[in-house]
C-alpha cells in the first residue's frame, strides 16, 4: 500500500470524524515534513466540545473526544481550494526553501480574518503562511 499524502491523510481524518459525529467541523491539522502521522482537531458536538483525530500515513485513524473546547482557530470548510503540494510549490516559488519541519493547516483566530492557511515552519525563516485561496499570497507570520 502506498503512503498517503497530506490531503489524503486529512480526508481520512475527516471521514473518521464523520462516523463519530456529523456535527464536527475541522479546525486544524498538523504534521511533520515526513508526514508519518497527522493530528487533526475538530470543533465538537453535544457529546464532546472538541475532538482530536490521529491519522497515520496508511490511513489508520483514532478518534478521541476532548472534554474541553478548542478555541484557537476558525472552522475550515472542506474541500480546500489548494492542495498541500500546491501550497508547498507556492512557498518555493515565493523564494523560500522547501527546508521546512512542520506544517499546520489552520484559519487563525486573530483580529484579521484569514482564509485557511498552510503554515510552514521554515528553517532560519520562521513561520511562513501560504493562503489556501491564493498561491501568490505567501507571507511570514509571527
């Protein structure tokens, strides 16, 4: 069996979550460069205020209900307009190396409303965001 990529792992987590709760909504996904495992956080329902789904690169999932709400992000509607591979290509096209260590997909809860962002932790550069709706919008965040 071939290893799943970022988008396939995210879809596997969403599919697993749908089996647990139809009300849950995507908040955040985070993985390392090798994409062996991904942690995906969901807004919950009446049973649990939030959920965490762990998914590995083979599509195995584990859903855990969390007793407290996760409040750091806005809900992300699926499907996204851009794949992870397109976001990484936009990162490189903007002049950043592909020498990143972690990748977080999130719509940060800030005073400015952002669309979902692919946020790469780039060595010696910090956190670089790629707008999931506009591949030309690549910028450092603090």
